[in-house]
C-alpha cells in the first residue's frame, strides 16, 4: 500500500507540541508576573471578603465570587495593582525568539568537536559525489544538501542535521568504507536520510527541540524557584498553608509529567517518521536487505513482564527497534494501525494545553487557541482511523471499530484534567471524579463514529482522489469533537466539583416567564435539572454537528458500495495487487429503511399519545397556557428522546457491521419524523379534538407551533441523538466482548472471502436515492430554519427569559470555620466594609447633631441647609453599602441586608419631606435615623469583634 495515503498524521502532533510550549510558557509567566504585581495577594483578600473559603472545594470558592461578581470586580479594580497586558505575550515572544536563535545555532553545536570533513576532500575523482548526486535526484530534492564525512565514526550509518535550506548529511566512516562492497546498504542508508529531508523532518524536529530546550533551561527553573518561595510564604498561614501545599505539589507533579509527556510524544513522532523514511527509501528503489539491522534473531520472549519492560524502554527511544522496522518493510500494519500510545499522548498533551488556555482567560485569542487544540486532536484521530480503515478495505483485514482508540484518547484527556486540576482547586481530585467519565464517553462516541464512517465511506466512494471523502468525514469529526469538548471546558467539567446551578431560581424564572396554571413542584424541579444541563450547550452548532453524524452515513448508503475498484484504490495498491476490489457486504439498506420506519412510526405514535394525554389535563378555556406549553415540550422531549435512544440501541444490537453509523441513521430519521409530526399536529392544533393540547379552534397556524418546534429540534436531534449514538457504541462493545477474538489476517487467509457489495438489495437505486434525498431535504430545511436569527423565521422572543447568570448561582451551603470566618470578616472590613459603615454612620451622626438644634423642627430653611445634604449622603452611602459584599458572618448578614434598604428609604423620605414640607414624613424619617444609628453601631461592633478573634493571617 501507498504509505502516503492521507498523510502520516504527525504534522498536527508537532503543532500540538509547539502550542503546548506557548501555553505552558504563558501560564508560568502569567503566574510569576501576577505574584510580582500583587505581592501582598490582595486579590485573595477580595475573594475572602466575598465569602470564599480557602478550605472549601473549588466550586464553593468559585461560586462565592460569582454571587458578588460586580463587588468582586470592583474590589479588584480598586485595590489590586493593575498590570499591563503586554508583559506576558512579550515574554512568550522573547522565548520564541530565543528558541529561534537556538534553532539557528544547533547545527553548528552538533558539528562541534566532531572533525567532519567535506566529501570532496576524500573523493578526489568525484565518484562518491556522483553517486550522492544521483541519489539526491532519486529523492526529488530541489536543493542538494552538503555532504560531510565523520572518519572517526566506524558504524555503517549516517545522520542528517541542519536548519532551513542549510542541511548537512553526515556519512559515517564505516558507511563510506562499504560503498563498494555493500552498495545496496549504502544506497538504502543514504536514501533513508534523504527521505528525512524530503519530508522536512529535520526542520520540524530541530524547531521542537529548540522550543523545549528553552522551556527546560529558561522557564522551568524559574517556575520551580517561584513555586518554592510561594509555598514557603503560604505555609506560614494555618488557613492557606494546607491547601497551598496540595495545589503546589500537584502543579510541580503536573510539570514533571508534562516534561515526560513531551519527551514521549516527541520520541513517538520521531519513531513514526523513521518508519516513513524507510518506506520512502523503499519506494525510491532501495533494497530492503540494505538495512543491516533488519536481519538477525528476535529477542527471546521472557513473559508478560519482559515484554512490558521492553515496550516501556522502547517508548523513550527516538528510533524504532529493528524488529518493528522489519515488520514495516514487509507489511503495512505498522504504518497504518491506530496506535494506543499515540492517541493517549495526544489526549494528555492536548488536555493539559486546553486546561492552561482555560486558566489564561476567555478572550478571543484564547478561544481560538482552544478551538485549534480541539482541531488538532480531531485531525490526529481522523487521520489515524481513516488510514486504518483504508488498510482494512484494501487488504481485507478487520476494520477498526474505534472503541480502543476512544478509550485511550479519553484516558489521556482524563489524565490531563487531573494534572491541571482545573476543577480540583485545593484538592488532589475533585469531589466527583466520576464525572471525568464523560470525557471517555465523548472520545469513544467520536472515534467509533469516525472509524466506522471511514469504513463505510471508503467502500462507497467512487472518486479519483480520497481527499474529498476524508475532508467530509474530518469536518464532521472536528465539529462534533470541538463542540462537545468546548462544552466540557466551559461547563461540563464544573459538574466534577459539584452541582453549580440553583434549581429554585430556574423554577421561579419558569413560573415568571410562563404564566398560567402552575405545574407540580416535582415536575418543575425535573425540568429545572434538565435545563441546568441543557442551557450551557450551544444548541445550533451542536444540532448541525450531530446532524452530520447521521446525514453523511445516510448519503453514503444512498450511493451504495462501489462494484469495481475506484481510481484512488488503484493508486494506493501496489501494481501487482490491482485491480482486485472487495468492497465487502454493507448492512442492507432495506433493513436500515425498515428500522428507520419502525422508529419513525414509534416517534409519531409517541407524539400522538403525548398530545392526547396533555389534552386530558388541559386548563379551562381562557386561562394562560404558558406552563401548559412547557409541559407539552417536556413530554415531547422525553418521549422522542426515548424513541431515538431505543431505536439506536436496537439497531446497534442487531447490526453486525458498522453498527454506529447505522444506529445514527435510524435514530436520526426517527427523531426527524417525530419532530416533523409534532410540528404538523401543533400547527393544526384544535382540528383534531382529542389531540388539542393548546388550542380549541381549528386553524393552520405554523407560526404558533414553530417556537416549540424550534426548542424541541435541538434537544431531540442534538443531545438525545448524541446519547443514542453512545448506546450504539455500548452495543458494539458488548458484541465485541461476547465474540471470540479473531486474528488480524488478510482476506486470503480467512475462511470466508469478502464478497462484492450488493448495491441496494431489493430497493432499486432510484427509489433509494429519492428516499435519502427526501429525508436529507427535510432535515436541512428544519435545521436551517432553526438556525436563523430570532425574528427571521416568523417569531420573536421565543428564546428570551428573565433568568440571569446571577440567578443560577446557588446559595452558600455551609458555614465556614471560625478561623476562616475571622479572616473573611477582617478582609471585608479592610477592603471597604469598615469604610462604608463609617461613612454611613458619619452621615447619621451629622443628622443627629443637626437635630440637637431646635430649629431642626421649626425652621424648614435650617433643615434644608443642615440636614438635607446629609440625607442625600446617607442615601448614597447606603447604595454603596448595598453594592458591596455581604457580611461573611451569616448571623450578622441576616441584619446587614436591611441596612442599605433602610438607609436609602430614610434618605429619600428625608429629602422629600424637606423639599415638600411634609412634617409627619419628616418626623418619621428622623425617628428612623435614631433606629438606624443603633443598628449600625451594633453591626460594626459585631464584625469588628469577629475579625479580632484571629488577627493574624
């Protein structure tokens, strides 16, 4: 097979290493620079004043600042020294420039002390130079490298190094000595090194080496020194010491693992590039026997531990062992199989990179970089699985299911999450580490679909080039993974720390926004919990991504399997193996159509049952139907989601080949039919009396039914369909566990040869294509209409709600310890609380002083001059106190919320009474001033006493 089919897939991994260098450097520089600009760590004081507990978990500490988001930002803006935004990117740019300088100097450093001589010095007659020029032409290099000889090196080998457009091929003295006696080996070694230049391995490798040497020599030592100093300062506090010890220890361990992952990833990439250099040399005419190390005995098998030890040692080497190189020379498995180590390292490095980006902020640059990370993961996975599927199609070996790839990718992502500690806070693990299983679920769904769709598309694609089919599959994989992984980074990972939403606030918003007879408390609570999970998703992009997961396989089945070898297959196979084409037997389109039809029928029946049941509990005519519409939406979603999941599960269980795309097609078709039926019946609501859920008059009103349909479509064909694909993955895993393992042999070694696919079974091609076109056109129409901006599709405000981000934050669950409470109260007083209480008390005292004059009750002009300004000042001070943090002590906080309200009321009434001459209102306001004075003194006394319990921080 052509080793270059769809590329090697190492380019995205090199880019991921470079991006990891940038994010790691930016993270370290940002942390160090922040500590220099805020040496007293006043930002932590603002967090303490907001009620954050350093001994609590990550979620509790984060929600404390969210509850008082505006006050926290005001505190930081006022007290924390403002640092310029340019030092961090400037430092990263400086590190990149340093890496560039090191890249420029590395070739000269490599030649240092080796006593290399030009080839011309030992080749006076030009015979060796002529052979080398011929090999450069065979390799297709546009620029001849400089050839030198290392006379002191006696091995029959060579090495290539250098920088862009200035490369050097160093021939060892032992290799030059055997040029005449073993010409085959000489040509093979030189062509192998020239293949590295042809593939640009030298430039990429040396650039990566330069970047990470700069990180290890310049960034890492400074970070370790800073971490030790920061930990020393934190340990002096009994409150901050223990959590700081855990967090710093995890960060140092994460850095050590990061360095190990970088070395392992770089070694794995270089081993792959070595195999491809061998393959290119063979393609250019090198004799496989020219690899001297490729002959010899295989190391004896010393049991499972011995094999594990050899594999572990081999993972750190930049060159593959000769047994692996020998297998790559005689077969295609080494170059085309999906490596577990590759996927694990990709997941781990990408997860660490994404976690660092998440910690740097939420600007557009960070979001773009995070999307790039997801794209690099998806590209690496897609290339690996598509190449493995291509080998299966062209040679007849068993195609990958994607289960193993998804498991190892997910394991790497989980490892990265644990190491970065994004939601662990001051704990080794978050409160609910089992939520990390969602990463494995996302990975397995994406890889299983990618592998099995690749198998399907390769057997159906008739084009001359494979790139268009691969581009379509890669786009679906990339978008699906990017959106789900973005949800994980922005919202999903928070569930590992605990439940971050307030169901009571969601219930209150639903009751406010949807007037009408109230639903039961249990029903509203269930709806609130579901909305808590659904709200963070970007519904429209997710809908398009998941739709691609079932529409693309449907289009492939509509095309049918190719009956003869397409041009791309003829080019990929060696000349002696064509034009044999065994596309294999695809799952029957007729069986898919039957399964999809049964699912669609079940979905339509479910819609009818829901509407009939809702009709039975419909409120009397004339009452608002807001919550009734919510009930219709909730039950339609539950029923259609159940139908979609069951359809996918059954299809995946009974389909022996390609179960995941087959389940996606049937489930997607069933969900589309159910949503379409709901839209049609709701548009004609009232025309069929037993199904009249929201209206009693018969009329065709699609505009009235569309808002519900617009909300229902992403839920059914987005989230529910994604879950249904996972159920098909589970069915695949169960079947594989129950099936006896089968060796990965070629087709001619099997008992049953693969047969040409039947193009459609009993359903003729025109009817099949018409059915596929109708389903795809319906899906495209509904999804496009759903994605239009609000108001464009004939409605307005269907997605508006009174629910705010602040409402979603739940109340504080537990009371902090007395020691932490003292620190919180002290920070509350120091960072503005005492100032505001004193300011408010001062205005009250000014009013009380003015009241001692008899004219305060007899002379309106005196009151306007001496009392009115302080009434306005009292109102302003009360407003400022109301915008500040709540008092950390819950007992005092129960009194404090009424202080700003009382102060604003007194100030407003006082001003109004003086301006309008209302004596009774004036007397009432002055009595309230006396009461407020006593309360202010009591609150200030209590919080000061609380802070004085533990004055040391």
